[in-house]
């Protein structure tokens, strides 16, 4: 379908879009974005009316653009024109800002930073950040800067990380964690130390932990590791337990950049002793390999941070691919609940700002941060969701994405040429559900990830006296379910975690 669209005329693509059934229309839009021909983009420009189309279709278009493996300046211009100066639904505008960040970052990695469209995209994100009147608006623009990962925006992210309120500080640190290790300079590390050790003001515990993770994961110096371990002695039990488990899981991971330094430090009995490592909390951190070859390592990580009363504060499940010192975050899903202390009768720590009751989720797929989803915000909203809950899961992302689009001409020693084409597509369906039962004092969370990958490889030799083609097609399907169940009516809190992976058919 994609190859057919690349040879189609504008009016033909437009007819396809207009005549497609309601079920098929998102697929045609995704394919037209992936084709990225002049005709398909012009047809999309004529067809998509951002003031009329349903939100789901507009989000499909924007996410297809965000995941494009090699976006063109014309695709970025189309997204900018569609977002410019229009009254849009909040979800569409937020998804649009996230997509802008991804498109700008990918074009810059293609060394196209000087393009007028890229300048316009960067300015749109920065102007939106400066003009943000509410926290959620600022958070979205900071996450977009994380998608772009432009080194010149690091000072802006540092300022928001150190000076902003909890939500903005957390988003800025999250954006900084998206940068490769070579961009985590001594200036960034000094700022992370000030946040972790609370030199200027008090910070929310998840902000401090994220700052510590940047220090531990980015070519750490021994003194940082030592100071972080020593600081756990002054922390509350769950936060200290989480950090210590993080260090221990890093020690067991052969690929971790801090492993050798940590191993040397653990030789010192003043640090590696029962007093430090005997914290009795239930928070945990795990990192381990799923598969390993000479060229590729795939890992699974799971972080669980609990409140002192046993309520789940934050869970992060992470699937990453590492190859030749480069990391691709294939899938990272974070479920977060804040402000639960008041429900459990706990007091907020001195110096920490009291956060509003909220539960939500954010996800990163193939290094693209998606728009965060809020399950409930505020006590009234929670009660309404509990009383009126349909039990239906919330869709995070659903659609078909082009992940690989490679075309290469290889000259042979004989003087002939081989043309190589590789196309790789991913069908993805991710949904999540949080179910809070006030009366039974139970919490259930469920993340369902279903995906199918198809790769089409073709090598063609075409000469006047010889024509030959080699073609291979690969398909794989997978489904992963991650469920948590907590009952906090009694002490200790009862907890069940379940990770289920269905059998993977591979053809």
C-alpha cells in the first residue's frame, strides 16, 4: 500500500482519503504520512481540517508524523501549518507539541538544523514554554524539548529543573534523561547534585531520585556514587531502599556504565555494610537482560517506588535495546500516583510541597515521548471515576508505524550495482487501566501491550544481460501484560505483581 501511494498522484490520494470507511481511514492517514511523497502530503493538507476532524484521527496523524524514521522538512511544515494559530482541543494541541519535538530532533540528527522549518519548530516549542500559564502546558513543552534533545536547550531545562514546582521540575529532569551521556556535562551534574542534596530548596522525592539516576547513569565519578550512598542514611525508608536497590541492580548489569566504579567503591567496608544496605522497605529496582548477541543486548527494567504507608507511588517498566554504545528505549511505561499521603493519613515531609491527588501514566516508545494521560486529578474527580467507572481501559497509542525506511545503492567490484530496500512496519496497541476501590482499599493497575512487526527486505541486481532479486519477509507478533494488585487495608500491605508474555509467533 505504501509503495503504491508513493507512485500515486495528489487527486488519487485525496480520493482514497475521502472514500475510506471510518475503520480504514486512520490506516490510510498513517500510510500517507509514511509515504511522505509531495502528492501524499499535499492530499493530507487538503483533507485534514483541524477544526472539524475527530480528535482521534488528528492524533493518529500527529503520532504517525512523530514516529516517522526519516521525516522531511515538508512533513514538519505540514504539522506546523496545521497547528499554527488555531483553536484546537487540548489533547490535539498537546500531541502536536510532542510531535513537533520529535520531528525537530530527527531532522537535527539528519544534520538539517539550519532549515527554516526546523528553526520555526524550535521557536514554536520555546515560545509555548515561555507563554505557558498553567503547569500541564509547561510540562508538555518540556517533554517536547526532551523529544528534540537539542544541546542548546539544556540551560533552559536546568533552570526549570532547579527552580520550578514539583511537576515542572520532574518534567525537566525527565527531558534531561533523554540526552546521550556526552551531553551530560559537568554543569548538568552540578545542578543534579544541588537537586539531590537539596542545596537550594526542598524537592519532591521523585525529582531527587531522578537527579540521582542521571548522576549514576552518565559516566559517574566515584565521589557522586559515594555521596549518594551515604545520603541514604538520612532518607526515609522507602526512598533509601529504592536507591540502594538501584545501585545493587546496576552492579549486576554487565552493560551498566557505572558498574566498575561501583564495584571498586563496594570494596570499602565503610560504605558496603549492614547499616547502609539493611533498609527494610518494599521498594525495588531490577535491571536484567532479555536476549544478548554479539551486536545487540535487549534489557528489561522494573522500578517500584512505594510510600511509607505501602501505597505505590511510581512504577516504571522499561524495555531497551543496546547496540555499539547506543541505546534505544523501545518501550517505557510509567504509572504514577501522587498526593495519596492524605488518603492514607500520612503527613507530608517537612519542606516538601503538598501535591494534589492525581494518578496518571506516561510512555516512551522508540525514543518518542507520548502525551501523558491523567486517570484522575483531585478527590472529586477520583470519586466520580470510582462511581461512574466503565471498567474500560484507556488507550495510550494505537496504530501502524513505519520504523524502517532504507534505500541504498551498493556498487560491486564488477562494476554492477545492487539496489537494497528495507521497509519495517509496526502495528501497536497499548492500553492501561487504574482501578481504585475505596471501600475495599484496593488498587489495581493493568498495562496491555500488543504489537506486530513486519520487515520487508529486497536486493535487486539489474543489468542488460542479467536480472536477479533476493527478497525476504519477516513477521513477529507479541503481547505483554503487566498487572499490579495492592491491598492496603491491613499492615503489611499485600502486593501482587504479574508480568505475562504470550508466545511469540515468528515467521
